[in-house]
C-alpha cells in the first residue's frame, strides 16, 4: 500500500503528460500552418517535415508540465502539486498553442525555469545554485522570455527580500549593529547582478542571431484586427482581461475567484490584526510572493502594449496563475468543511475535463460557455479563433464535394496552392463576385471576413472595395455584434463557405 501511495502522484503526473501529448500531437496533425508560423514554412518543405518540426514545442510543453509539478511540490506537497500541472497540461489555450512553432510555449518554460532556480538560490544560497540560476536566466532569454521584464522582476524581488531583512532585524539596527545586515543586503544585490551577468553572457550572441526571427513574430503591433464588434488598430487596457474571461474554462475561473476571495480576506484580516506582517509573510511564503509579483509585472507590461488581445500572450504566466490557484484552494480546504470543499473541487475538475473533451480538436477557436463554442468569431478572431489552422480541412471539403474551382480568401501561414492545387483561385473582396468568372464557390477565413465587414473604430481605415459589400448585399448579416453573411457551410470552425447560385448580383 505504501508503494502505491508513493508512486501514485507520479503515475497521475505521467498520465497528464501522456494525455497532453496525445491530444496535442493529434491536433497538430490535423492543422495547417498558422499565421504565427509563416517564417517556418519554406517553399521546399513538405507538410510532413513541417509537422515533424512541431514536435519541438510539443516536447517543450511536456517538459513544462513536469517543471510545474516540481516547482509546486515544495510548497504544496506531492498531491496538490498535481493540480496546476493538470490545469496547464489540459488547458484549451495550451492544447491550442503548444504545437505551433512560435515562442509562446518556450517563453513560458523560460519564465518558470528562471523563477524556480532564482527562488531555490535565495532559499538556500550556494555557488552551484548561483551558477544554475544564471544559466537558467540565459536560457529563459533564448527561449523567448522578455529580458527587460525578467531583469525588473529580479531587481524588485531582491529589493523586497532585502527589505524583509531590515524588517526582521530592526532591533539590531536600533542597537547600532547594522553593519552585518547591510553587508547581507549588498551581497544579495551582488549575487543578483552576477546571476544576470551569467545569463546575459550566455544569451547575448544567440539573441543577436535570432533577433530577426523574434521581431518577425511580434510584428502584429499596429495592424488592424477585429475585437469585440469593431476593427481597430489601438488596444484597450481591458482587452486582455476580457479575452481571458471569455476563453478560460469557467470551472478554472471559479477556482481563481475562490483564490482571489480568500487572499483578499486574509489580507484584510492581517491588516486588522497587524499579524502576520509583510516581512513575516515573505519570510515563509517567498515562492508564492515571487509568483504573484511576476504575474502583476507581466500583466502591467502587456496591458500597456497596444493590440495585446490574444490569449496566447498570457501563456508565460498561465503556469504561475495555476500554481497560485492550487495554493489558494489548498488553504481554502484547510479552513474546515474539508469533504464538502473537496467534492466541489472534484466537480469543477470534472466539468473542466468535460469541456476539454467536448472541444476536441478545435482548441484554438475555443470560447467558454459565456460565448459558446460556435460563436467565438463574433468576439475575436486571429490567434483567438482563426489563425489559418483549417486550410487542410478546406482541401478535404473541396475533394469530398468534387469542387473543381473555388475562390479562396485565406488568412494564415499555410500555402493555399500546396493544399488545394489548381482548384484554388486566390481571392479578395475587391475582386468582386466570383460568379463573374464562372466560379460558384467562395471560401473566406473568419479573420478576413470580420476585418472586411465589421465597423471601424478610431482612425482605422478600410478601402470601400475591401468591405465585401456585394456579399453583405447578397446575404444580409443578422443583427448583433460580429454577425456575418450566413454561410452555407463552415469548414472546421474558421473558414466560411458560400455556394453562389444564379447570375452575379442576384
């Protein structure tokens, strides 16, 4: 029985890793290259070669799931550490993005690795752990994590920790025995600088080599996109929180709200009782505070940036959010009514797993019950719904319906001619009604259609000929935000098919 208890958490962790791999691998094989992968789709690569390259981010995701477990186990224990691993490994956002050749997953791995090794060094300093923390910081840079943000984070974390030393030893300060205290504080800053120096030295040259690739993947800032009923090129401070609320599974959001409520209650109680003080809290909950601090910094960093409306931008902090959720839920269950609370958690997890199963294989276009899985394009497109993942499914549709010629207005990273051959005719709104060229089928990506037909906001400009006016006149959209001309078919979730019958203009 002891052996079963000993190995059960690792078996459950392995099950989560295996489930995440099988789902992600299957989804990857069904999806064409997306817009964020354009740089990785050279003309001489076959589809099979491209799919093989996608194994790299998949393996990084599996490594990240395991790292989440070991990061959490020290403070949560071997059983509760399974919760953040499960929430991350089977998150629809992770399953949607973990096979794409972008820096989103690798950046998440780098962030967690840097925080984990830095916390380990602070908790028990040694030359070995210092070098490991420096190497981890450099690795995080190479994996796509924001170098300036991590530097600000480490400086602030060191400052908070140094402040606790002064607070803890304030009686020594008053007795004029502060020299040793300040030596300790300066040593922490010195080792932090050394950690950063090791990391920067490791990453400086490779970062120079990969700078062009990184900039190409982050070049969406300043372009038009569709979000919440309007086409805009300027972001809003609430955009990222809104998209999180709409795309995060509701049972996970409920767990998060419980955690936030408990945290606020404990903060108010501590202020009233003047215990524990912040220094006392930090002395026993340094890892928890470091996780919280990075989440806040990251959100401020990204919310202040224009057009950060895509759920994938939250991937670097999702592991940390789930770790905080597990921490809060564990404390909540320890406040009494254990069985009832565990049953509620089990019910929420069953709901979560059911959501994941029901959404297969369309995780990129997943929206929770607040929106409905078939209505997501009405709220946001591009990497939140349509990144070009359904081009292969369009090829299957064309073949199954024996379509000889189809006009295609496609948004994504795939090669239309590679998938559809001579059957595809590249098309745009300003090309007019395809029936003038004896083409009776039209395929339009959701992202393209929303950019063309939805109201403009601010100083956004659109050529009148690019508004698909002929299509909206032919099939007037139903009233309401984000509605489109009613398609005859939907391929996957993101490509709308119109069968145009009769003479042009009718």
